[in-house]
C-alpha cells in the first residue's frame, strides 16, 4: 500500500481542490479522505505539494522502430515519467511506419513492457503515401487508438473526405498535421524571421490556416470528428472557433512551446528552436493563449520530438531536423507562461493536460477518484527549476535549456507504482 499524506489534491474532472490523504492499493485508489492512518502503508509526505492526475500527452514521438538513436519506447517512457506524464499516445511516423497490423503489434508489444500507459496512432494512409487508406477496422481491432499521418499533411481533399467518413463509420477520428506544402518555403522558420534574418521563404501562416479551413469544412460536411494538431497561428484559432460554432466536431491542441515563446528564440537557441510548425509572432502566442482561455483549444500536447545532438549541431541551421524534446518541460512551461501570469487557474491548466485529453480518447485516466486508476503526479507549483541538458530522454534538444521555470515534479505514480522520484 502507498499513502500520500497532506497533499493539495486538484482534480479537474470533479472540480475538486482540497488538502486530503490518498490511499493506493495495487493499481487503484481505494480511499480519499481528510485523514487516513495506515501503519502498513509506505508514506509519501506531500505537504506543500499539488497532487494531480497523471498528465496525459496525446502527441509524442518515441522513434521506435527505426530511429532509436534519437529515442526508444523505454527512454520515452522514462522521459514521460520525469515530466509527470503517465499516459501517452505515440505518432505513427516510425520506420517502418505504423500502417499495418504487424508493425502495430510489434510497437504495442514493446510499449506493454513499460510502467506508464502507452498507446499509439496508426497512419491514415499506407506509408504516408497520401493516397491509399490503411485498414482502419483491422488496426483499431489490433489496438490503434486513432489515425494520423503526423509530420505529413493530407494534401488530397478527396482522400481526406474518404478518411473522415471511414473514421466516422468506425467511431474514431483523424488527427491532422495542417500545412499546405505549396504555400510553404523552408520549414521550421516562421515567415517573418525567415525573410528578415535568414533571407529565404519560411513556413507561412496561410499554409496552416488555409488547410485547417478546408479540412474542418470537409469534417463538417462528413459529420466526422477531426482533431487539429499543434496549431500555431492566430487565424487558426479563429478558424477552429468558427467551425465549432457551426457544429463541426473539431477539437484542437497546442504545444507548450507555442504559448511560451516566439520566433526570436531561433536567434539565441539556434537549431533547438527549429520546429514544425515554427515558433510564430507574439500576436500568435497571445492568440493561442486566448484560445486556451476560451476553450477553443482544449488540449495541451507536447509534440515531443527528440533528435540526436549531432543532428541538431549542423553548420547550416536550416539543415537541422525540426522538433524539440518536450515531455520533461511541459508542466513547467504551463505553470510559468499560463498559470503564473494569470491566464489560466491551476485547475484550468491541469484540465488541458489531464481530463480533456483523456476524454478525447475515452481513456480511463486523467482523473482522481476512489476506485479509479492510481496514476498521479505530485509537484511543487511555486518552486523554480533551472532546465539543464540532463534529461531522462535520450535527447536534450530543448531551446529551454538554461531557463528558470516554475514547477518541479517530486513524484510520478503510474498504476500504483512510483515511476519517478526527484532526488534533488
């Protein structure tokens, strides 16, 4: 048995915020009460700390199979635990791509060995070819939780319509990486800084929000659920807001980097700040924060994209791969850039990282209740930490290295086991 004493339990699903004790037996919470005394239990003193549902991150890249020099499922799970994350959804852009039941089963067999809960998407099209739809029914039966060609946009409106109809008929949804390649230049650089500092055409805003506009209207017509991944532009928020207002079943996520920083970070953090979609303008940063406040954006997801150090330290920044490691900084970035300035209350912020993403997938996760899953994060919300290159992930490609942020994870508990403990 495990007994958590004197923690401030915040559960967004039930709107609970009070100091309590929590008793865990095996992988379940068996009692939540003002005071619990059990001599036979291991005790965690959570005095002064927040106890919340384990975070749920629905957008991670664990690079297995095929790119395990960057990350693998085991080190990805360790990174998640260090960040307070107990449930993740992996993307399908592995090598080979998760387009078949055989590859899916291989990935899920590896994931089952880990202490946190690991789910995965399958691809929408076979090997991301943009044309041939995968076997949705067979992949769902084998354990896929949704479908995405993340990293590659679905350029064909005909293919998207067919995919959305197939998803609707199979009671699932499509998660979309939104950009029109014909309207883009060099990825990873917002168009403004690309033109003014690097003197080339970068990733344009219209490439993102025009594709979102097309796709939400196809979803509207198809009566299907579409999920917009890592939106980054002010206009994108408005397009999603409009689509929701007319009854489209559309949900949206934002990555912590896009509510935290702007394109200027490229000038100080270099290739570690190169990501797709790129960091945008301050007006875009404020707009996604407003989207989070209004509820248009219901989910925060990291787009955890680890890369090997040598890949990010090339002489020409535009040749470096896009992406940053994100699992171990997401909680702190939210506390620093959303909660501390007063944009969101702590319980509102946590909802975007727990109950909302769990609800999207209907996971038994993201809440704290008696007889519920013993997945918890215990953290200090006011304590500051300096981000260093020492990550549990194989990768350290974070543009936030060196920054001082609020929030320090003290314990992560998954399925009733302590899977991370701060030793500092």
